[in-house]
C-alpha cells in the first residue's frame, strides 16, 4: 500500500498542473521525516514536476535504517514499514527507498535539512543521500545540505529559534520563484 500512496501524491501533483494550477516551473514541494521520504520518491520518479523541493530530516535510506535494530525507532516501526530481514519486505522497500533509486537524471533544486542530534533520522542518512545525488545528477541545479549542529528531529527549540529554519526554507523557495538563487559552484 505504501507505493500506492506515493504514486497517489504524484498523481495529485500532476492533476493540479493539468488543471492549470501552476506549472512545473512554479511547483514546489516540502516534506519532513517520512514526508521527506515522499519528497525523495517524488524527485526520483517524476523530477520534471517540480522546480524545487525541500526535504526536512528525510527518511531516505529506508532499507539500511530498517536493518539497523540499534536505531531507536527501527524495531517499533516493523509493523508500519515491514522488516527487511524478510526478503519480501526487503525487495519492496528497496523498490521505493529514495537512496536506492537515485539515478543519473536531472533533479529539481533541492534543500535538504538534518539535525546532528536527530535520534529518529540520523544526520548521516540525508548526508549519504545528498552525496549520491551529487555524484549522479546530470543538472546544475542547487543541491544544498543544511546540518543544524544543535537540533534534533523537530528542528531548533526555543521561542524564536524554530523560526530560523522556517525562514531559511522560505527564503530558498522565494529565491527559486524569483530566479535569484546563486549559481552552483564549479566542480
């Protein structure tokens, strides 16, 4: 059922565009944690639908994470995601896991956020995904990784600190929409 939900999201985006509610040059998406996984699936399967995507603390290396029972949420999530030690679940997870499905193709502009103290989606999972995207993507769109050294899964805490992350994300989207993002540095 999980893959059906993922496809439903893409179908909904596609339908909105076909109905005239925007265009791919004005279509943006944002999701965090499991919603960040949705962003990864979306840009792997239909990158042309989006101009920019924000993946907040994205759960993108589904198979590796679910195989590591030392990670706090893994065993408690078997009922929802399945246990990849069972070959049936392993193959199913691998078929949609964003990390395992990165290919050499053009991707939209991407901002990925993570927190050093995240116990649910450890910081190395988004970093590993970004590294693979940088290696394989065929475009010159921005691919930014922002690691907050003081935050966990829910971002910064404090009365006004949480707004810093929101401001950064919206500044990214506004700059994309206005065409004012800086050029990607040369390799």
